[in-house]
C-alpha cells in the first residue's frame, strides 16, 4: 500500500510558517498604509505649517506697512497744516488790498484817525519780498498801543518799523490858542511808522540771474 501524500498549498505550511507569512502580510499592508496615508498626511501637515509661517510673515509685513502708512499720513497731515500756516504768515501773493483793509479795520477799532496810507515799492530779499506801507495815525497813546497789539495778531507776518511819535499838531494849536478842548484833554499823538508785511518771492524772481544768493 502506497504512503499517504502530504497536503499541498497553504494548508500544508506549518503553523510557524503561517504566522510568519501573516506577519509579513501585515507588515506589507502597514507599510502601504503608512506610505499611502500617513506619509501623505505628514506632507500635507508640513505644507500647511509652511503656509502658516508664510501667512504670518505676510501678516507681519502688512501690519508693518500699515503702521508706516499711518505714520507717513500723520506726518503729511502735520506738514500740510504747517504749510497752510506758513502760507498765511508768508503768502505767495502780495494780497496788498487785504492787508490795507486789515490796517484800516484795526485803526477804526482802535479809534485812530488814519492820516496817511502810502504803499511803497516792493523790496526783494533772498528768501522773501518786503511790502512796506507808510502810515500816519492820530490818537491817544493807549489807542496807538491797541493798534500795534492788534497788528501783531494778524495771521500774516507784519513788522512796525521806524516809529516816530509827536504831539499832534491839532492839539498843539489848540493849546496855543488856549482852547478849552486842548488844555485838559488826553494827550493826542501823531504817529508815523512803516508797516511792513512780506510775501514769498515768485519762482521767476528767485531763479533770476541777478537774484540774491
């Protein structure tokens, strides 16, 4: 009688071999899972982290630029205010009519009589042009003081120069004639001076070959 044949195939593999094969299969499946899923997630996570760092850098740069923009905007606003004030102090145009109106208004408010108002020719300097006006006013000393103070409060720059005070001729004549209105009245003065304001030199004047340097 012939001996029995051994079973072929997986069933014929010893138990230890089956366990080993199973472990190999599990390892291969785990490797495939790691490569297919975990490795892909790791790459995605790394990419997301890199993107997050890039966004943080971009946000920081945007915030820095915003702060710089606000700083520059504030500086420009301050400079515009300074420029407006400078143009009021030293206008580009003579604006002589407005200046004479201001002097006349201040004289009236100070209760002074304007005797002479005589604009003189402009006097060009290196950084500005002088606009002198010869004035003669008549009134009491405190009225003259009020006029000079009010003139100093004008928005444009004004100098009062060559000031000369003397007793008014009208009061001298009244006193000499022993008139009642001259003897005990408040001393009345005739004041002559030059009220000088200024303007910026025009571009043509500033760039002229003969302009002062």
